[in-house]
C-alpha cells in the first residue's frame, strides 16, 4: 500500500505561482511513476505532468513551459511548480503513483487550486 498526501493548494491571482507537494509513504520507492492530475467541476480528470523513477518527464500541452514536475527521492516527495497561473488552471489537483509495469494506481485526496482576481 502507498499513501499520498497533497498540500500547497491555495487561492492565487492570475500570473502568480504555487508549488504543490505530494508526500508518499508506505511501500513507495523511487521506481514508482508519479504524476499530477487535475479535475475542474464538470470536467474529466486530466493528466498534468508525470515523472518516471529515472527522471523522464511528460507534460500536458496546456502547461508546457509553465509547470515543472520534480521529485526528491530522499523525502519521497513529488512537487509541481506552477508559474504564470491562469484562471483555467483552477481545479482540484491530485497526485498519483503507480509502479510499472502492472502495479495498482494510488491516489491522494486532492488539493484545491483556484486562480482568480
């Protein structure tokens, strides 16, 4: 079992920045693929960014150049640095961890990000 706890969500003005954190515990290790997803009201959950155990990253087109995913193996923590935030970034952000190739997915409880003036 893996437990994931997100933090860092807040209300921020357009153009501002936030850093989300996802602290992992349990059987989590560095080979898990970890990712950030988001879900706005009425929308499906969508992938924002992902990082493999080897450090390979992948981003949704809508956040490329603005968001950066990173991980600290010593702290079992994954971060999402979000810059130049837009109102359309408003959503609940979820952390996901999954061990390739066939491990079950684990999800955090989510953290709310609201971008508004």
